[in-house]
């Protein structure tokens, strides 16, 4: 194919969070960069994921707060819902952020942006429209798309995914969600609070990746708000038509059950965007779960790196940013890097929020055996929580030998914010004494974690010195 030939230092395929981060950082160091994107700049996070979903959740939270008696002397009132204005807010947030991810901004940074499909034609060349790119290094950051299971009748009946649900102009009457992972649970609660009936269908256990006790607290809250959550429910088939769908499920040992609804959302996970990238021609090994990478995020073709969702593993915007930082250090400065997934925190933005970083209790026991200790403190025992009427939630800390912090789970108000301190603790391999001796502003929810940390010394209270330290920390900490 004839056309231009570009020879940049780095060619980035995909302008989502990870790809944009690599391009911006490399351009900032004066490196010649070509960025290729066939769809919308900003990728899934800006256009279909984090930004619109959190905007919707914010509106839903406001409605929920208005209609519920907090016990603080403010009378509840039923909000007047205007779904069109909620959608307008969502779109305005995307529009406000979009210039930061735009073609114009990146061209202003010195990046050559090609709006076209990219495909490898050999191990060191990519074709994008009429342009060929022969780069010193390539970074594949094409992200992922909603996975759609082969359920009989699904295609004929029609369904929504996270890429289409935010285009609704009217609130669903009854939203059925197939999938009880973070996306399904977040949107289930949001649409319920906005006035829709909501049913969640999960084939195994909802929020199965999370600490079982923390997940149970979240699911209890959703059920209390009127969300019907069916676990162990296999979807057999889907029937009906637009605004009148029926999902047929079966559970072990029970007869099939028919669940009618107006809208159907499929949220069963995501599939890496690897189709038609010419990975075979590039000599890049891949599998169903994504491109195979080494711990330094290099593929089987040493010229090519893969980051973010397309590399399998963690599928978070901040994980892609983390990968981007590793790749920039490796390519620009030739520093040794290693992807450590357990250092990446995660949060599910339901109410109560659920956040985690590091090893789970089960993972810690498998890796460290009897040296593991579990520390816990309830949010209800925190003074700030009492003042705000917060009655549910806890902090759970997993420590190893000599008190090193291995992992933390937080469920409750602002868990996604509170996990930040613990992300630092896990990534810097801090010991629990660092948190137990930390001075925090009073009254704050973060003191709950410190209270749990002090509990590490409870088993040594027969030692007068330790007993005195614990008493001091509880009084003056």
C-alpha cells in the first residue's frame, strides 16, 4: 500500500487512559510519538465508563439522601426526578473533560495523531490508513469491550452494555442486569435510586472477587433499597422485544423462573480489543484473555509492549496509568521495571463503597502461612462516623511477620478515598507500627484504620511497655 512513512521513536495504538499517558509523557521528554486511535479520544473511561457512571451515581446519591431520614433532624422529602437533566449533567461532565484528551491538545504537545484503524503488517511496521509507521518501540493500548455471553435470544431481543446504557433518554421502568460484578452492582443501585425497579442476575456470587464479609454488607444494603439480587442464577434464554423482555433463569434444584423487565443490561465482564490488529504478523503472542506479556509488559516481540485492559489482568483506568508509567521508564530511560498487580487498589462505588489493595486474607495465608494476622475496626466506633450517623462498615488489615502490611479491605463511607493511605503503605512495604504511630486529624474516618492498627499490639498486653504504648496511642493518638 502506498502512502506516507513515519519513523517515530514510539508508536502508541489506542488513545484511552494508558495510551494517552504514554504519549503525553514521552512527548514531554521531547520524544517523537505517533498516536493512533480509530474511535473516540479518551477511550472507554471518558466516554462509556468511569466518567459517565460516576456522574450518574452522584445524581442517584443525591436523590437517595433526600428521600431518607438520616436521624440528623432533617426531614426526608421525595425528590422530583428529571432523568433528562441527569443525562444532560452526565454529558456535560464528559464534554468538560474531553478537551484534555482531545486531538488538538495532543497535537499541541507535539504528538502526531492519526485517526484510523491500526494493524501490524510485519514485526516492525504498522499500517494506519494510508500511513505506515516504522517505530523503534510500539505500545498497544487498545483497551477492552463489553463481553457478551452466547445466551439464546439475547441478540434477537436486544440489550444494553456500558457503551450504550448512558445513551438512554428515558429512565428504565424495570432494568434487569446480567452480571453481579462492580459494573452491574454500581449501576443497579444507581438506577434503583433514580426510581427504576432493578433485578441483578449473577451465575455465581455477586462481587465474588471481594472479601466475602465486605461484599455481603454491600449486597445487604442494595437489597434493603429494593434491588433484587439473585445469586447462583444461570440465564437460560431471553425472550420478548423492546421494552418488554423476559429473562428465564434456573437455579440448582429449582424450577425455571421468568423475570420480566423493560430493559436488559449485560455486564458480565470485558474482552480485550485484539481483533484485526495483525498480531500474528507482528509475532505477538495472545490468547482469549488478552496479549501475553512478561512482568516488564513486553510481548513476545521485544519491540512491542502491551498495557491496560488488552494485556489481561486488572481492568481499571488507574491500572492502565500504572502500566504507562512502567513502560515510559523502560523505553525512555531503559530502567528495569516489573508489573506488580497487587499494588494497584480497586474500588466499587456503591453505597457503602468497597475498596481493597494488596493481598486478600486467603492470598496472604497461602503466601505467608501462620504469620498472618487480621486486624479490624468498625466505622460505627469512630467519632466522625457517629457524628454523621454512619452505622455500617469496617476496616480490615492483613499483616504478615513482623507486622508488615500485606493488604487492606475497607467497606463503608468514602472507602475509595480512605484506601489511598493504605495503597502507599502496601507499596512501600510499611509495617503496622507506621500507621499505629501516625498523627491524623480529629475527627476523621481515617482514624478507624489507625484504631485497627493499634489492635496489632493487643496480644502483647502482658508486656508493661507494650501496654503503656497502646494506652498512650488510644489517649493521644
